[in-house]
C-alpha cells in the first residue's frame, strides 16, 4: 500500500479463533513499528455474540434461523420478584413429590386453582424445566441438549398433546426424566389417563396460620389488611400474593372492595365454564345467597341452560373450591358474592337486569335485598345504591318490620352516615312504640326490640351518631342488668367504645370527644330523675376513664383471641383532661324547674370512682398491674386533683357520699402526702360511720381489735337511737340507711339487731317502722314484741306486712325464729307459700319444736320438704328427728322436688336422699316413684336427683332397683337413663328384667349409654346373646356427655378404647369391631371439619362448630 501511495486510516483484524493477550500485544507492536493506527480486533467472542444477536449475520454466515426453545427454566407466568415469598405449609407435599421424582415416577399435582401447585413443583430445583407448549417442534433436541431430571407441565388437562409428546420423546431419547403435571381436581382422571402410572399428590388449601405467615412475609401486617386477604384468598397462596402486591402498590380500595379478586376469579371462571351463560347463573346464585336444587331448576330456565348442564357446572366448581354445598344448597365462596353481584348486575354495562332475578324468585325478596346492600357496600355503582334506596323506601312503617327486615336494614345502615341516620330514626320509632312481649320457652322476649337496639349499637359504633348514642342512653334508664356480664348493655357498649383499643390504630381521643358531646346534649335534656342522672354519670365516667381495652380474634390463628388492656397514652390523657371543663357546668348547675334535680348521690358515686382511677394512676397504681410511664403518672395526678376539686363540694353535701369518698381516699392519703400532692379531706358523720359497720372498720392492723371496735361503735349507736324514742329513732335510722345506700352500702343489720334487744316498747317501734317503711327494723321489733308479749300482736298488724313483698321476709323470719306456735305463729305459718321456701334455709338452727312439727305438716309440699331436709338426716347439722315424727317426715320427703328448692336446699336434699338409699330405701323408692308418676304425665324422663346425684341409685338393694327399673324402661329420656345406675353391671338383675318381665333387649341398651366400664364388660355379652346388634351396643357405649377442644380427640380416644376392648373382653370383639368402624368414620369427619375450620376461620359456616358440645 505504501508503494502504491495509499494511506492507511484503519486496520481491522477479523478472526474466527480466540485472540489472547499475547497475540493482541504482537498485533499492536506490528502496527506501531509500521506507524499504523491501532488495530480493531474482531475475534471469536465478538462473532459469537453477534451471531446470537443479529439474525442477518447468522443467516448470511451460517445459514441458521433463530428458534424458541421448548424448555424454560421457570414458567413464563412467574412473577418477576427479586425475593419471592417463602414456601410455607407444604413440607408433606414437597416430601411426597421429591420422593416420587427421585424414584423416577411421574407425578400429578392436583389442587384447586391458586393453591400453589406450580410453586411447589418449582421447589425441585436441580435440572427441573418447564415445557413451553408454543415450541414443541424442538422438544426432542432440547431434551437431548439439557437432559432434565423432571419436566413440569402446567394445567396438563388443557395440554394433552404436550404430555403425549413428552412421553414419546422420553421413549425415543431413552432419557429417564419424570413428568410433573399440575391439574384441577375435576380434571384429575383425564390427566391420569394421559400419564399412566403417575403418582397423584394432593395439594390442599393452606391452613390459615400458614397463609398468615405467607401474607406477613410480604410485608402486610395490619389487622384489617391480613383479614381481608385471608378471607378472599381462602387458603390459596397463589391468590394471596397478588393481593398483597396490590395492597403494597397502593390499590387498597380494589382489594378491600373485592374488585381485584373478582376480576381474577372471573377470568378463571371464563376459562373453566362452558359459556358466559354459566357465569350468569353463578352470579345469580351469588345474588340469592345460595341455590337449592329447586332454585337451580328455576335458574336454569331463567338463564336458558339445561338443568342437568347447570348442575354439572356447579359440581365442577365445587371440586375446584369456588362453590360449595351447604345444607343442601349451592353457594359461592362468601368473599366473592358481593363483588360479583356488583360487577354483574350493577356495573355498566350490566350483564343482566336485576328485575329479571327479582321476578323469577318472588319468595326471596329479603335474600335479594341483602345482596343489593352488600353490592352497594363494596362498589360505588349508582345503580346499586339506587336499587338499595328503592327497596328501603318501599318498606312499610317500621313498627311492622320483623327481625328479618331489620337484618337487611342493618346492612343498609353500614353504607354511609345518611343511611345510618335513616335506620336509627326507624329503630327509635320501633322502640318508642308499645309492643306485646313474646314468650319463648317460658321466658318473655322481645326479638324486634332487641333487633332495633342492636341497630342503634351498630350505628353508634360505626358512625358515632348522636341520635344512636342518645337512644342508647334512654334505653339504659332503668336497665339494671350487670354491666360486666351483659355485653350489649347500652352503658357497657358506650364505655367499651370510649376506651377501645383498635388493632390497627390504637386508641382515639376523637371517639371520646364525640361521645362526650352526645352525652352532654342528652344529659341537658334528661336530668329530671335519679336514674337519668346515674345513666349520664356512668356514661361520663366511661368517657373519662384512664383505662383502655379491646379484644379481637386473630385473623391468622383460629381459636385465638387477643385481649388488650392498659392505660391511655399520656398525650390523650392530657387532651382528655382538657375536656373535663365541659362537664363542670352540668354538674354544678342548680335545678331551675320542678322537672329538674341537681346531681344526686348515686351519680356522684359513679364520677367519684372514675376520679379515683386518675388518682391511683398518679400514684403508679393501675387496675391490672401495668407500670405507667412518668408522663402518664403526671397526667393522672393532675387529673385526679382537678376532677376531685369539682366533685368535693358536691360529695360533701351528702353524708353518704362524703363517707364513700373518705373511705376510698383514706388508703391513698399516705402516698399522696409523700408525693406532695395531698388529697382533699371530707367531714364524716360518726353515726353513719358506725352504721356502715365493716365498711368503715380498719382491718389492716389487728382484726380482733377492729371487730371489737366495730361492735362497740354499733352498740353505742343502737343505744343512741333507742334513746330518741320510737318515732325519732326510726326516722334517724331511716336517714342513716338512706345515706348508706347513697354511698352504695347495704348495711345497718347489726345496729337493727342490737336495737331490737334494747326496745322496751317493741309494739311502738314496729308501728313506727311500718309507718316509715324502714324494713330493717321490722324483724327485730316483731321478734322483741313476740318475746316480751307474745299474745298481744294483733292479726291486723301482721296481715299488711305479710301482703307486702318487701316486709314479708322480716315477719316470717321473726315468727319462725320462735319455738312455739300460738295464734300469731299459726297465722303466719298458714300464710306461707312455695316462694317462701328460701326463708326456711335457717331452720337447721332450730330444735325439734312445735314450729318444725307444724312446718313438716304444712299443706304446701315445698314448705314441708324444706322443713324435712333441715333435720340432721344425712348431715351432722340440724335438729335430731324424733322417732314419732318419722312417718310425717317421710310423707314430707315424698313431695320433695329438687327444682323447687334454693341452691343450699338442693345440697341439703342431696345429702338426705343419699342417706335414704342406704338406710331407708323404702322411703327413697316411694319418693322416686312419685317423681316417675309426675314424669309419666309429661311423657319423658329426666333425672329428679340433684346434680351428680344419679349414682345414688346404684346404692339401692336389688329388689328396689328392679322395681324402679321396670317403671323407667320405655320412658323417653332427656339426658341419662336411670337404667345406667339401676342396672349397672348387675347381670342377674338384667336377666330378671329380660326373662321374668319380658323387657325387650333393645331397651336394655340404654343401661350402657356412655358406660365404658365394667357394665359394658358384664352386660355386653348378655345383650349380644339376646340378639342386640353389635353396632347398636357400640354406638351406645361411645356416647359421651360433653367435650372440650377438638372433637377429633374424643373419637381418637374412643378408637383406642375399642381396640383395647377386643383384647380385654374376647366376647365383645364384634362390638369392638363395630365401634372401630364407627369411630374411624367419625374421626375422619371431625378431622375434615377441624381442618376446614383451620382454613376458613371461625366465622365461616363451612367450619363453624362449637368447641364445647354434647355427644
């Protein structure tokens, strides 16, 4: 080139071989020596990359066309996640899959869509590939190029040609890979036909705890977020992970409404159903809340499908887990119903007019209305809301609604605040209207009123509606049910709401603020009675309580409930204390009209108890022993001081409330003084302090000294009151009792008893007590009157007291405490009724006197029986029974009915009956015969003995047991049969019943009910000989009273029992075999139910079962 005069501008070296560093250095030196530019070297590595990337180079240089491989390392549908969620809950399935592949077997993974079959197959790792159906032309070459250990075929039921091609290629190539196919349960048979000899591995729904671990591993830890994902995914990790990703990506509205999940399921349904018509039918089933076979027939004609075809579609979807059969009806997975109804009927363009479904099912209006409310709740569709409003407006007057209508209205009330206000107004109208009470099992119930109340509670909790809060406050007036044991008591509801701990958001001061506004507004209009004031004060105490609590079921752990409690945060306590000033005007206002009263003592006691919570918090004391922070203690001390400053003059106005405050603050004074925060002092009435007896005594040091001091104070008070004379003394006693009641103390009994002994004119005291309605003094005065002048008590004095329910016990007690029956005693004893039996519980203190004899002969059976069990028969307590009274006593016992007696009397009766079985069986037999006669009239037997008293029957001599057994046989039972203890393991008695009294052997099986003891081993062979079936005996023996925990445990224990029975008693091997068969079936059924419960959670109908029950 130099000789030709050409210039070299570029040196290019192209080489099909590799060029190493030494050759590159030689080429660079060659160019430098000749003053040439550096060479551009294109070696083998460059040509390889270029031939791979550039189709033109590949075709021109090599004549090779590009192609797609038939095998890929991971499925094309796999999410592109840098860190995929862990595989949880699949250890058993993975072990079975790995073992089959290691053994060279083909495997079919069968499970419902989204259950994680492909993810499970991917855990095989080494030399595992997925087949790509679009590139089967090169399958043979690709298998030879990279010999795999296993080839995975997704949805093999839809790819029969792929499975066949793999089998063909495996035979031609001689390779030994396994085919791992995934399929759905309803297509399993097809895949097994395509893959002969394959091992089927079932991949079931994941249990809720494993699903929860999976969801939390994606970063979703909130309570509500986990709950909605777990409910919608329903045990399918393949559905849960995409929902988690949507939540993490900010699409929470689509997830919580169910829209995202329905879109996924709809795509799946379009894939598996034969037509859009089937999807239409499924949407109709969702709207109906379930379809029976008859409803399905109607749906078939509505949608234009053949009934058999529609039933087949439903059965297929049942196998795949989206539809289930519940109580004979087809039902779509609950979490999908509302979103599918909203999408199908009310989202533009609508797939079907709603009215066509309403017209086709005229008897399902409420079911369809419920579906409309649910659809309106999960979507923003105007059409769904319009349909909901139309149904609501078509309702008659609320007083005509039933509980079923209220259930749908409650759904409507959840839509928004306007809907809730409508519902609350209707509920208040129902509660204000007079209603006839209904009777259920002898109890008075008001189901409609209860439904209206529950609607108020719902709206108060969800929207804090002032109208709902006011309605609950009005309902609380006069409601004396216990708060702690009545979850739906209006004041309990409001208190829980004020101090609620939310699992996601903790506590909220806004709730307390809005409740305070509603309560103050109600209290300003309703403070004309003590009950109204008490309701308002209790509601305020709940709002200003320093304690917070909450409870909720764990969405990821069935049978696990979180109970949270503690102290409000310091920030909220500080702001809450600032709201107290809004309460002060209400408490300090004076009554301006006759319809108003100032804040009464019972209301002040509620507020005092609330203030004490602040004071204790300031001293580091909490209700459940938590350790508060320094800031919380500072807020507690400040709050206690400010609240007590307002309450102090109000409490001091009444001696009772002043004493209550004095006694409550007393133990806290020392700590307060040490902290430099002295508590207010109260002036206390010493008479009232003595009147309150133990309440005011200090037992912290010496108990005996405190008791003696209390007695001395009571003695002095009694003498002081007696010195005032009957009228003034009774008046003063009444004042003290009223003041003590205002403080919440029910005392004065010791003072009354001591005053009775000091009365010199008990008649005057009795008359003064009657006139002033001071019941506590009636009994002591009458007792003293009868003691000092027994013949001077006129009947005209006693009859009014006996007719008054409040004074009757005092008169009865005073008369029965005597030992003689004069005219007064005869009058009182003759007037006794069955409900007076409770008064007789103190008769064991008597001797065998005239009073006891008269009571034994009383015409009211329960009175005579109560007197009979007071004697020392079967117990060391009570008077000895005179021999000449034995017949009278026996007749009284024969009329003894356990259910008519108070609790202590039932215990005494049990002791007496147990004694009779061994020492006087004839009397016991007569008593039992009398009870059986009463049961014959009503038609069934239930044990007349006290709780756990049935074993008494086994103590009777055989002749007595024989006669009673004859009477009991054939009588239907509620609970245990008497034959269990009357016959027991006595084979001679059983043979007598069978041979001499022609008792059917089948009826004798009742004697073995739940008896897994010697009775079975003795009577079982006899009954088998007499023709009783082994299955019947086994079922009777396996009966159980109750269980606690998983039902499978009792069946596992029974299975083990029957296994051991066959070895222990060879004659009962047939019974043992039948029992094993029965228990295996029941065990399997119980385990399936428990697994369903672990998958679906507590609230799902498919898995709902009581943890405690009866066999």
